[in-house]
C-alpha cells in the first residue's frame, strides 16, 4: 500500500529492537575503557576528590550505553548525557588528577569540589527521574496522544510552499547583510572575525542578535528545503526553486565555516543537515552517531580549534591534554558558582529574569543582569570573561539546591516528550522534522551556557522552525501525530 507521502508500508522503518550485546559493549567502552585510559594516562592524583568525577563518568556512561543499546533515537537525551559524560565527568577527572584548573578559570577546586559533584549528581538524577516519570505515569504505561485519523491527500510533487519562499528570500537578505560587513575577515580565523564584528557592531547585544539573524533563518531554510527536496516521490522543481536551494546552501556554508565559526554552531549546522538527509532514520545510524559524538568531542572538537586561531603552533591533539583547556571549564564554573553563592547567596531568580528579558536593551534597563559567565569571571577577578555557565550553574545561582532539583525534573519531563515525538516521527519518515533536526544538537551550547549567550540564537531558531515546520507539514501531507500510532512510544520505563 502506498501512503500519501509516497512511501510504501514496507519502506517504513520497523520498530526499534534493542541490542543487549551492543549495550554491553558500549558499557565496557564508556564505563571502563575510556575512564580507565584517563586514569592510566594521568599521574598520581593531586586532588583527592577525583573519584567523584570517576563516579559521574561511570554512571553517566552506563546510561549512555543503555541509549546506544536501546537504539531509540532520543536525540535530546543523548545530547544531555553526552555533555555530562565529557564535560562533567571526563574533564574534571583529568583536571583533578593533574591538579590543574582550566586556563580560563584559574584558582578553582580548592574547597567545594565534593559539593560541586553533588550539584552535578542532583541535576542529572532529577533529569533522569523527570523523563522516567513521563514515561510511566500512575495508572499504567504512558502512551502518546493519538488523534482521530484525518483524510490524507496526495501531496504535490512540485513547488516550494510560499512561506518557505518568503523565509528563504528573507534569510538570504539577512545573511547577505552580515557577510558584506564581515567580508574582510570571513575566511580568516576566529580572532580576526571577532575583531571585525566588534568594529562593525561594538554593542555585544547587537552583535549577538545580528549573528543569530544571519545564521538561524538560513539554517532553518536549508533544512526545510532539503526535507522537501528529498521527499518521496522526488519533486519536480523549477530552475528558480533549485537556485533558491543552492543559494541558501552556499550562504550557510560561507557564514558557518570551520575556519572561524564557533564550533558549537558549526556542529549544530552539520548535524542538523545530516538529520535532514536521514542520518538518524534507523537505529544503526543513530548508534553510530551516539558513539561518534563521544569521539568527536574528545578528538575532533579540540583539533578543530587549530583551524580557528591565528597561532596554530600551540594546538594539542592529545585528548587528555585537551580536557585541561578552557573549552572544558564547565565543572570549574560550577565550583565558582558555589563559591559565589557561599559568599553572596543566590540571586533569587535575577539571572533567570535577565535570560527571559534578554531582548531588553541596557539603555532601558541599566542594571540588567550580566551574563552568568561574566558575573562569575568578575567575581573571581579573571581577565578573560567569555566563560561558560552550564545549566547546573544557572539553576544553582538562581535558586540553590531546590532550583537544581526542580529544574532537572522539569527539563527531563520536557525532553522525554520531545524525544517521544522524534521517535514517533522517525518511524514514519526519514527525518525528525525541521525543529527535530536542529534543536537537539543546539543543546550542547545551551547546556554549556551561559543561557544569556544562547538565547538570541534559540529564539530566532524556534520562531523560524515553527514557521517552516507548518509549511513543510502542509506540503508533505498529514503530520505523523495526526495518524494512528503504529506502536506506542515510551510504553515502558527506559
């Protein structure tokens, strides 16, 4: 039987079947081999609190191995545990055993390391529990809401929806404005590009909004056009439609390139485009992505920095050495957060208010809260202030232990719902939709923080993706959630 999407029932992905051997092998890799290598590659420990980092790495690695073995494409949960494993497990394991603070956050790990691990543990456990609570509710297993069947018509095989045309042309104008202004430094290095951007837009808030408008609309457009073009049956596009697709791809590549783009943004773009062409369509591909992501953060992520700086002679390749760098300052910033709260108390939600009202200019709000990373850098008298502030820090500085626990629960509940939608959609199509392709991988930036830095990109992305998703769904036919579910997702705790 041929569906309205041009995909036969036989071509639809089968329900995912978990693999115990793959899960067990992954557990050996993430819980024993990788942490064991770190322990053996580092000298006798300097800081006696290092077993806390080992415990985090082992427990989170066990959950990550479960996800790999299970094979369900829970992209957001995968990203959360990926960040926790590398940034809050392996990185502090190296730093504490070496007795070296990250270069951007000196004088850390003095007294509050055990409490910092408790913050990591509480937030991570609350995230896990929140997801499990949504998976299994009182009264029986949770099942996704199933709407009544709707009439499905054959989608047209030609033509880009008018909203996508509007988004595409608008995004090209916004990106062109950015490219024209940074053209002298476009394909140089990150330092030169940042200097050029500061010359054109001295106000950092303005600079952040311009960057967001230059990147996110064009990314959403490219993902939407790719989904439309790769649908079945293949569309018969006009020359103008093909030109729009090509122009947006070239503009995206020029704006987000490996030479001077933030690696979090470049990674989001690359993985989003991979999702649009079906990289996460099957359990096998998802498992390869999950394992490859660990390798990417430990090896490719540090090496990629060599292409983004003018001085490449000091770059290192060793994963153990790279984990001591400022890129992996997340745990040190949690330690600094506890020091700040110990001296001044929590901000009682003031930092969160600054995140929500990020769009308000300082001219109208003179005492607007600083970025949490900047606040902590100022508190510790650091010269370099462009520091991270992981989600655990953001929660703790706003409301202490209660905020970490409740925030983790709510985040886990929400993430489980989004992942259920992604899994359900991937059982009927080869891609998780426009937002499903982009948002899960942007969470690496959101988790590392600070939230104030990430909000402009996030809001622009969400608005454009909502606009594009509606147009793509209308062109591809009925939304999967409008059809009877082939198999409940989340019918058991996992």
